[in-house]
């Protein structure tokens, strides 16, 4: 099991990569870790890299706990450096998060939020310098419109499984979920693919034919298993 120092070092290295690089690493290992349709909610929204702290929201009647209080509990059991991950099943007509929850997230040291759904209070997240990713924004309150079905549990982002402690990487390209037990291997391949792409660019800059530069590293085949 990785130590805290090992995890911190891996997170630092993942921060040097884009989600496109990480997605290639996931492809190489045949891991489904790329939820679609979830992205930054404003142009200057910051990059997020950190372990998942999870929350599941469901329609009213499917659970008893308040979504507001459940969200705060999810933040409380998270750790500094974690990313709050909210599974709201892609629901687009009800808020999933909010400014007070965002303030609490920042106060407890979590570094951002990723939502399979929509949120409001974008202006407050900007003031907090708290990156928030989702499927869009809305003005309608979460209160009395959904319920909390649990926190610190396995959830999904757009059909992609997320367990507490899995690594969340989010930037302007989208979101990647790296299972905790594959972080090192995915990082290895992601760094390799970035290095190869940088090399191709350098070769083309020097005047090499771009087709030759790609063929020389078998670029089309790089993410295939066993190649």
C-alpha cells in the first residue's frame, strides 16, 4: 500500500499531466475511467488532482437523510486534499451542491468538487478559489428536492465507478478516475505517452515529415494492450 509520501509524490506527478494523457494511460490498462459530459463550470476553473471523498444523492423518497446535512457529513469524513465527488445520477433539474457547502469544503481542506449533475453559486466558488466540475449550472435549490443515500461509499460519475480514495484528475479536457490500486501503473503509461507526443512535436518542429514522426513510434498502436 502506498504511503502518504508516495501518494503525495504521485499526485504531484499527475498534476504535470493532462486528463488526455491520463486517459491514454487508462486505455493502455483497459480501465474505464473517463466519464463523459462533466467539465469545468467556468473558464478559469482550476485543475483538480486528489483522492475521492464520495456522496450519493437520490430523488426524494428513495432515502431519508437531508441532502444538505449529508453533504456536510461527506465533507467532514473526507481528508485535506480530497476531492468531493457527488453522484446525482446526471440529474439536470435540481441543484447538487451550493455556496455554504463549498465554503465548508474549503474550510475542511478539500480541494474541489466533481458532480454528476448541476450546481448553483458559481460566483461563490470563484471567490473561494474552489474548482467545481459538473454538467452545468442551475439556480434551483437542492432543499426538499432530493435526499442523501450515503457518503464514503462506492458511487458513479456518468457510469464510471468511483470508490473512496480513487484518484480524481480534472482539467479543461474533462475528468478521469484512476482506481486506487492502479495509480502507479496508469501514471507510468501517462508519462510515457506525454513524452512520446512531446518527441513527435519536436521532430516535426525540426522539419521531419509528420507521418514519418508518428509511424516511427507506432503512435496509432500505443494504447493497444500488449503493444
